[in-house]
C-alpha cells in the first residue's frame, strides 16, 4: 500500500490529470494566458498613419473660424455691406434706366406745362382709351338728320341748335381764357425775374460803391466784349490770382522793411542830438526792432 501511494504521487493517474485539465485547463494554456496579459500592457501598439485631405483641412479651418465670435461678426457685417452696396447699385441703375426712358418725353411735358389745352387733350385720350374723339353730334346726342338753325338757336335756348351754338362758344372762350392765363403766368415769371435781377444789381453796386452811370458803362462794355478762353480761365481761377497778388505784395513790403532796418545810421545823425519822434515813428521803429515781429506781422512762417 505504501509503495502504491508513492507511485501515485510520483506518477499521477492519467484519468485524474484529464479531469483536472477539463476543470482548470491545461497548465501550458494557463501560463501562456498569464504571460500574454502581463506583456500586453508593456508592448506598445503601432500608431496608424492618418491621411490628410483637403476636406479635412477645410473642416478644421471652418471649426477654428467659428470658434472666434469677433471674426464671425466681422464676416457677417462684410456680407451685409456687400449686399447693401449691390442693392444700392442695382437701384441706381434702375433709376438711370427710367430717366433714359423718360428723356425723349421731356419736351412734351414742358409743352403741357405751357398749354393747358394739351393737358385736356391728353387726359381725354387716356380716358377714352385711345378711341377717336366723338364728333359734335355724338357729344351732344343729336340725331342723324339734325340741321343747325341759327334762328332756333337764338330763340329757343333748349333746342339742339342752341346746344351746338353754346358748345362752340364755350370752346372758343375756354381757349382764349387758357391763352390769357398762360400769358399772365409768363408775365408773372418775367416780373419776378426782373425783381431778382434788380435786387442783385443794387447789391453789386452797393458792395463796389458804384453809381448807376458807372454800372451802366460796365454793362455796355460787357455787351460789346467778346468772351475769350483767357477770360474764362481768369474767372475760374480768380481766387488763386487774388491770393498770389496779395502774397507778392506782402513779400515786397516785408523785403523793403527789412532793407530799411539794415541801413546804417548816418554820421550826422550819430553826433547830433536826438530828435523827438512822433507816435507813428515810434510804432514803426518798434516793428523794426524785432526780426520775429517783422516776419509774423504778415503771417510768414520761417
């Protein structure tokens, strides 16, 4: 029995070993799993390369741009300004196109301002839809067999002949009244223009201290004078010319005063007694006593 127990301990029973392997697994598999779990935490996994594409770059740029609210606000304002500019430009182009379309009709509009009869004619044309104007018979509702009788028109005010006569009289009166009104409007405009011109002439004479005779001589000379290109150039640049003349005169006076200051005193004036100076001489000497005062008196910069 003792020998059998030793034999069992030294050489385990195959049936018992198979049962242990089924329950606990084989020893080799156990140690391989343990080695893999320990070494797996140490072994570094290789880094897979990432492919960079244009879509990825654009998405990254979009993400970074939206992260900054200031840049996003500026971009929106720029888009709004662009839209407003395009809308205003489009509106200006539309207005110019409308003006170009109306330009050929400006003479007609001006004529309508002067002639009220033309306005009535155009109004009737628009009301009737371009249909030909009715004759007097159609306007007054006269029959086809109507014949005008002057005696009937004078004797019977309700007769058809009286209607025709009144129609012609009213047409002539309206035309004459319209012409008289247009003439009065033109006279009123002429009178107003004359009043404004007289006012401007009087202001001009007062500003330049001119008499009526001098002003009339100037007007007559202007009528006989032919306007040249030199005259136009002088008129357009008269402010520059006046400024140049004033600057030249100021520089000449300044140069003369400096020359007077640099003149040496005479011998007789040195040995003789000092003469009394007037107030004007003292002021002039005070101006010449300082170089800075002499230059700044005329606003000259060194």
